[in-house]
């Protein structure tokens, strides 16, 4: 069986309001069950690390919690909040979200993603969230069509 391409966008937030956290959960859960598509990091050093740093959550603890418990997303969010003593300030969530939504890939990465997706690099798509969405959709298309 081919692995599952994570299609929850980095721009999506759960009830806590932290963008990318649902995608991190999805990738680690898929990896824990042997279903993450090849080429995807279970918990990489980009947005995954950014959201964990922004929420002040220990990377190893988060990955281990998901792998050992295979929680629902709601249960994972509850665990995240519990790690912070029961609350995370709105300012911390906003700062984490701003860091993620404001991140741009370098020119070479942007160019490669757009070229593979068949989109002209006219400077209209700069943010990594939307570029990563295009990359995921391109990977999905290739995996289901064989091309």
C-alpha cells in the first residue's frame, strides 16, 4: 500500500487556534501506523518545530505521546494544553501563527515547487503555507494518476 500524503494544510488550526498543529499530529500519527507517504518527515525541523517552539512543547515528548497513544486530534490538543499547565495564552498562539504564516521559502525551493506543479513563478505565491499546499496536491495527483 502506498503511504498517505498528509493533506491537512499548515494553515489549518484546531479548536486551540494554533495553525499547523493538526498537520503535525496527522504526520506523526500516519508515521506511527506505518502509513506516512515516503518523503514526508514525521516531525521535521520546519513548521513542525516552529509550532512546537511557539507553543513551548517538547518535540520528543509530543512525538512519543502521539506514537504511544495514537490520540484523536482533540485528545492531542488537550495533552498540549496540559503540558503547559492547563492554558496557552492567545498571544503565544498568535505569535506562533504569525511565524508560520509569514514564512517564505527561498527562491530555489519556491521555483522547484511551482515548476513541478506547473505554475508560473510570477511572484504571486511567496508564502510557504500555500507553496506546501501546491506541493502536497502535486504529490497526491502523481500518486493517484501514476504521473
